[in-house]
């Protein structure tokens, strides 16, 4: 696992809130173990959440086994046909976390959709857009204050403004004090509870 990975259901919700439909590129420049990328790829591939696990409702007295099997079959067919083949790119500076992200994509059966680059987001070249950037940068709360967060957010804002004109930019913020360093004005601020931390899913329309 990377530093402070997001819960899968939270990441899936964040991707849905972003309005990304799988038809344009999606990039996470600080992807950690790749949770946002995997949930995005899963959405694009038409994966039904929990398809390969059992549910408590299967033990209910009025459970309809035939109907359940039919629905699972339909979900599997939809998954096999796939829906979209978007470009989904992650960048992670820590080689061992980047490797973990690749392993996680592989384990989810989505490595054909996700490409993880090892390196600093400052060297990342965005694909031709417009597209969507999603990210969950370090906040300095859980991870420790040993990083120059203001410089990191400042450089992230600069990268977005120079490369991502016309893109949507979503950032999960747990530290309102550092998001100002982006030097961008959010058009939406959605309150999010991230494992007990009061966060905001911030949307920026990049001009
Ligand atoms: C909060 S974690 C992201 C967690 C991720 N959303 C997940 O669920 O696994 C932030 C990540 O940003 C990475 N990072 C920090 N500075 C970076 C930089 N300059 N370029 C690329 N990645 C960076 C860290 O190594 C860390 O894995």
C-alpha cells in the first residue's frame, strides 16, 4: 500500500462525483497505490462492484437465486465487452509505491487500461486533452510535515495551468491551508469524510 491510500468505495465515489464518463483521458499525477485510477478504469470497463464476492442478501429467505445468477451473467458480459478504452495514467515518485500501483492494477484485471509512470509529476507530460486530472496529494496531517507542501501544491498548480488548459482538475484536500498555494479558484467544494478526516473534493475548471 502507498502512503495513506484511499478506501476503494470512497475512490469510486470521487470518480463518480467528478462526472468523468470514460471517454477522455484521466490522469492522477500523485497516484500512490493507484486507487483512483483503478476505480476509474473499473468504471470505464463496466465492472460491477462486488461481482466476484458474495453478499449477505444471498442468505435472505426470499432470495431469488435464478434472478441473481441472470444479473451476474449480464454484468459479466458487459464487463467482457468492455465499454470504453480511455487513456488512464498515473505518476508516482516512489518506485516501490509505483510498483504496488502496477500490481494492484494487474490484480484488478485492469492493467491493460492503466499506465503508471515512476517519477515526479513535475516531469509528467499530459496526453492530448481535454481530460480529467484527479489527485489526492499529501496533506501533511497523516504523512508528517517533512515535505515542503506549499512548494508541492504551487508546482502542481503551475503544471496544471501550463499543460491542462480546458481540462477538469479535481483534488482531495485535507488541509485548506495548503490548497491556496495552487493559486487557483475552485468552482466546487464537496465535503468528504476520508477515514474521519474532514476533507473537500475540490473542482477547478482549468482555463
Ligand atoms: C496521499 S498519497 C496518494 C494516495 C493514493 N490516492 C492512494 O489511494 O493510494 C500521495 C502520493 O503522492 C506521492 N508524491 C509525493 N510527491 C510527489 C511528486 N512530486 N511526484 C509524484 N508523486 C509524488 C507520494 O509518494 C504518495 O504516494
